[in-house]
């Protein structure tokens, strides 16, 4: 899929790191060795899971491997998952993320994006990050962009949207995906959503014409980049090629 994306002109691949799943730096290292110039980024990895010297070493290695540039996406991660992994519930999350960003930028001189949701975290991203990775219902995304821009005070902070994506018609699958997303959604974001329209709020889906319309609506909100997938569609490689032709 990475090669298909590069071949049709995508400029960046984002890889998430769900706790207890693939280790993101190993995964992206493999991609860097099998692509020629596409950018790579984590969306996200957590300083609560890796200590900062280890995170700095991993980031430096991947920055050297990546021919198209590497962006470190930082975030706290899912609080229950982090607590289950570390036996400690994350505390002082805003301060920890800010300290981590300054440390890593000072040591490595790299771009740092933040995958965040709450108002204080969004303001932090606006103040110190090069970009912010957003996910959630439309009303929330619009509000999040406003908060980030206000905190940025004129700085250009890139806005990335990573919601579910499905090219085609599969209402049952889309419903299942959005149900899972709703379970992990914080109250701040949930306030902006109509549960009856969860599929439209959380998943970019439908025909190509309908998806184009949704993308244009997000562009009007201030979104600069859209992550395509998962679950993509019935044939992920074909979906990547079709979307690359837009």
C-alpha cells in the first residue's frame, strides 16, 4: 500500500501506534527502506510509553532512514491503554507533552505534530507544535481548528484530519467502525456530535462524488491534509490509486 501511495503522488504516510499492536518505529523503518521519497510520520506515539532518550534515539534513526522526511507525531494516547500498559494513569498530561516536545525539538531539530483533543491540549498544539492531528465529529473538528488557530497567534500550524475512510457503500461496516470511535471519544468532542448521524460525523464514506464534497467541506473548515484509510474500501490498493487521482 505504501508503494501504491508513492506511485500515484501521495506526499506522506502516517502510521498509528495502538498500544499492544505494531511498534511504529519498526514499521516505519521497513516502509522507509521500500519507498523512495514519500514522507513518513507517527500519528501518534506517546512519551508515557517511551522515555524521552529512547524516543529521541528512535526518532533520529528514522529521520536518517526516511528519504522523504520524517515527522514525529506526539500525543498522550488512550488513557486506559496507557494505564494498563504502565500500571500508572498519566498525570500532568499537558505539561508532560509540552516538555517532551521542547526536549525532542532541542535535541533533534525536527518538526513535531501533536495528536490531541481537549481544549488545553489543542491550545498547547497551537502554541508549540508544527501541526496538529485531529479526529472526531465535524462540529468538534471545526471548533478544534478555531482553538488551534487562536493559540497559534499567526503561526502556521498544519491541520491533519484522520477519521475513518471508506470509498463505496458498506453501511454495516461503517456503523461498526463509528461505534468503536464513539466509545473512545472524550466528552468535549462528544458534545459536538449528533449520535443519530454518527456515520456521517466520523467517517468519510460513500461514492467518489460524495467523498469529494466531504473533503471540500473539511477544507473550508481549515483542514490542510486528509489521511486516507483505514478501512479504505473493498480493495485498499485501488482506493489509494483512485484517491491519488483527485
